[in-house]
C-alpha cells in the first residue's frame, strides 16, 4: 500500500548536511515525507545545491532585507503555506524567526547537544562541541524539539546520547554526534507523520 508522505519544508543556512540526510532517508523509503521547499537564510549556503540536484523548489530569504521580525516571519512562512507544507524542519538554520500561530507545533529543530545543556543564542555548530569539551562533560548528544519563539527552548521530542571520550576534539565529537542526528531527526519526523506526537505543556507524549 502506498503510504501518505508528509509535505515538509526545510530551512537551512549552511552546508546542508542535515538536508542531505533527510533526502537520503526519503530516497531509501525510510522516511514518509516529501520535501516541497527549501528556504535558505544565506544565498551562499552550500546546502542549496542538494535541493537543486533533487529538483526541489528553493528560495533565499535574507533577514536583512526585511524591516522587522514579523515581516521576516511572513516571508519565510507564506511560501510554506503556498506549497502545502505541514511541517517545517530547521536544519542548521541560524536565524531567529518568530513562529506564526498556524505553525505552532509544526516546526522542528535539531540541536547538537542535550538540551537544556549547551544551548541557546550563540550555541551552534562547532561552538557547541568546544563548549562541551571545555566544560569537561562526560556525556553529550543531540536533541530534536519543537520550535517556539526562544532559542532551543521548545518541547523536547527525543534525545540521543553520545559519550565524550578523552581523545575527542570539537571536530571528531561533532562527527560522532552527527551520526546520532542522522537517526534522530528522521525518527522524529516519522513519528510526526504517523500522528504519534502530542504536546502536553512542555512534554511531548509519544503514542
């Protein structure tokens, strides 16, 4: 039986490795989703080429070209509505954008640490892993969460842990965490597509 594919948009800012992972999972029939739109905050984002190669419509929406946050939010989400998108997946998206009311509970993000540790404004990319190592943490990982209007704050969907080893560098730790991200994000999107996620306050209940 042909299963329904969840129509999603992916927001990116950089290399697009998370976008590529999602596209690979979809192509392998391991994720019941369809990427209808890719929006980048950065015209030079290398990730745009993955969308081009997959013949996915792509837009560049730069925050500096909008007078305020509401205008920026409208420019980001209006194309999602037009494309019939039901879920937005932030994938290395580095800009703060207010979530409109009709997309509340319909925007996800993945963060390369175990929220609420090593998260918030300024914690992205290799900075996160350097902070983990500088602190001497023994455990890190990744977190998939729903997005609200604060950095890395929305309800947590799932987390995967990664032990921090004595020989880890920010680069090698990032690679190890990304291995878990490649499993966690598709899993969270699949659970959403199957209607198995329910938000109760700050708790995401998985049925």
